[in-house]
C-alpha cells in the first residue's frame, strides 16, 4: 500500500509534475507570452503527432517563433511536455470521492464523482493517451502517472473507510484494495469510452460504474431520521 501522504494536509491532490522539470521561467511579460505560446503549441503538436514523432521545429512554427526561442525556455521535448502537463494538471486531476456528510447519499456522491472523472478524462483524452505513451519509455513520466493514480486510489480508499466506519459499506472489504480495483475499473472505462470509442452513452457508462461501485461495497442509504 502506498502512503496516505498522496494528498497534502488541505486534502488537495499533489502536483503531478516536478516544477524543476519544466524549463526556465521568464522574468518579462514578453518572455511569458512566448513561453505560453510554445506550451500551447506543444500540446497541439503532441496531441496531433504523438510524442515520439513530434518535432521541435513544428512546435516552434506552431507558436510562430524561431527554434532559437524554444531553446531559450526549454532544453528539449521532455521539458516542454512537462510544462504542458503542469498547466493541464488541474483539469486532469478531476474530483474524486471525498468524505461524506452524515445526511448525504453515498451512491449519489459516487455517481457525481464518476461523472466528473469521465468528463475530465474526455476533456483531456488525447493528453491522457500521450502521457500513457511517454510513460512507457520514460521513467520520469512513469512516476508522474503513478503519482496521479496513487493520489486517487488513496482518496477513494479514505472515502471507503469512512463509509465502513459509518456502517454503510461492507466492513469485510479491504478499503485500499477495493479502491485500487474500483478506481482502475473506472479509469479503464473512461479510456475505452473516450479513446477507443467503445461502450454506450455517457449515461450508460456513469450508471454502470456507479452500480459496480455500489454492489462491490454493499452500500446502503444513510439513516437521516432525527
């Protein structure tokens, strides 16, 4: 089991990118504009061509600047990809299941979390696929991907443990292993739906994922009687 320090003390998910990997930070507004244009261009080129086949000259051309300007801010493709991921991480680190108030229906909270996951994955489907591609060949990006996955598994494990303590979920289920299995299931569903074009409608996917979560944990509705 990984450490429960995957989230910080405020409960927020951690950065998935080491800020030291993202190249030079400009001190002038002009430099900031040029660097931002290169990052936006890099995302477009990476998503269009893939990481392996993308070229720095194409990124510079897309940004409307010379290749020399690229090297002012980044040493290579790995640094500009890290910068792309750093900018996108707040979109990619979509909501998970948090702690539940006593009166909240956990099934509806899980349904909302599954929908948020699916929506966020869809907004960043090409970038998620790109991260998978690069993680297969670069250990640093593999660690990024693992950090993100660990953070969600730990968050969901805490939510499951909370439900068990309240008597709403099967206490015989290991919360971490259950989270690992269920989080992986939803992730694969999102990948199959958004990247491979498999499955039915968004509602079908959300409903199926929620039913599987509910059935696996033996969830019951909380008693809100005064």
